[in-house]
C-alpha cells in the first residue's frame, strides 16, 4: 500500500532545470569548472538594504505570523510602486503578498479552476503553470508558438484554440523562456477576448523591471479585472526569500484570503520587512545597475550565439534568457545539453523543460552569470561549432 500515490503525480513532470543544476553542482564538487547558464536566478546576492531591513526586523522580534494577505506596510509599498512606475492607482486592498509567485499561481488555480477546466497558455512556457492546474484537476491547454509569433499568445491564437472547457488565458510578459514582451495592444485584445468569452485573464509580470530599452506595459493599465502575478525574485533579486504578490479584482480578494489562510497561513514575516527596503531609492539604484549588467550580458551573448549558428530570430527585450534553436547542431536538445555539461562544462536547459512544441530543437541560455563566465562559455562553444 505504501507505493499507492495520486494519479496526478504521473502528469506532473520533473523540473528538468533542477536536475541540470544538481548534476552541474555535482561536477563542480568534483573540481570541474562549470559555467552555470541554466537557472533563472539572478547571480547577485540580495541587495544590502534588503538584508539590513530584515536583520533589523529580526532584532525587533518580528517573528510572529503576519496577516494572510501580507503586512499592511508592504501592500501599501507595492501600491506606491505601481503609482511611481506605471502611474496606476491600485488599492492596497487588491494586493496580496504570497510565498513567491508560485504561491500566487496556486491561489489562482484554487480560485478559478474546477475539475476538468482548462486555461490557455503558451508552449513553450513556464512549466509549473500547467502543473498547478493539474494539481486541482484542471489542465493547461498548450498553444504552440514559435519565433513567428515571438513565442507569445495573442488574441487571434487564443480565440482559435478556445475550447468548451476553457476558463481563460494565462500569459507572461516578459516571458520565460523567450524574454518576449506583449504590447499594450496585445494585452488589450486578450482582455477583450476574455470578456467576450466570460473568461479570466492572468498575466505573469514577474520579469517586470528586467526589460532593456523598452517598457513592459502592465495589464493593470488596461483593466482592473485581470489577475497579475509578480515577484520579488527577479528584478528585486530575492529568490531565496520566497516572496511574491498577486493583484486581483476586489471581488476575489476575500476568497483568495480564505485560501491563503488554509494553504499558507502567512509568508515569512521578517522577509516581508526586508522587502520593504527593496523600494527605497538606495536599493532601486543598486537594482537598476544590476539590470544594466544583465543588458550588457544579453548584448554580448545574443550576437555570439547567432554568429555560431544558433537560431534566435529576434533579440528579446526582457527577462534573463535567450531561447535558441539548435537545428544546425542536433535534433535532441536533452542529449545536446547533457553533452555540453558533461564534456564541456556548460550548463544550459533543454527545451523539453518548457513544453513540447519544437522542444527537441531548442535550448535556453540564462545570462545569470558574470560577463567573464559568459565569455568563457562562448570560447568553449566556438571550439565546437565554428
């Protein structure tokens, strides 16, 4: 009887990037020099103002449970952030602090999906999205997108793939793994489609703040009825603190709070006080300088890879990734990544981590390591592919 588990486990695939990281770390422990380009995690440690604020909170004894929706000060700070960054007036009562963006995804799955319901999303896309739906007996309805669509789901595609059990659309902008951004017009069209179909629109905005030379519009500038997921992990560089947030329509907040009370109780209290410092001018200056470093890395890596024959038809405007076709080199992205890691000390992620469409001929490069390390990776790749 001990090996009887829920059937859903068979449909929830492993997070392959974690497997890559585990093997890369094992090789590094053996003395191998590994260039880490697999994880979607900024390589910078959390900014000092954030660390100081959390230490001060610990010193004050801020170690009890917080409200399920987060401490009021942080909800207000996030609302102020929308005002300063986007010129939007978002009531703090519509903002819920969550245990990472993953916590927000789980809350939305519990709120919106009945058994058998589906949600349209891109293939390729962030793999955990469909797994959260499967957890509540729903399904991710994957829509194949390629470079022709800049790996994004627009209203025309969404309408063509809408099914009788579709309950809405989930998109990301900037997106993982492609780094592509949806325009305000595309977001407006998706919203209008969801209104016409009586569906919900969820927009993952966790890479906001990491766009280069262009603005990533928020869907909140278009409607108050969409659900927005964001995070302190990417631009704010707080991955291990596990803090995110969710902006929801007013009607949904009491229901989301009820779910949060049962699923999480609360987030890390001292972490929330640390996050307050993320919005200070001192900290923003540090974070913006780091964003500029990411832009420099992208601007080095993109031409280097394309010159070698990797297929990246468009230089993405955001996030931390280059999603590259490897048709010139291989038709098996998993074996391609394994060989690069084992034989040449380069850790990247196979396309199969992000879906099924053209997965065998795509890989993701994360420029989440220093420019000197990227240069070493390119040097190793050029010996193989030029």
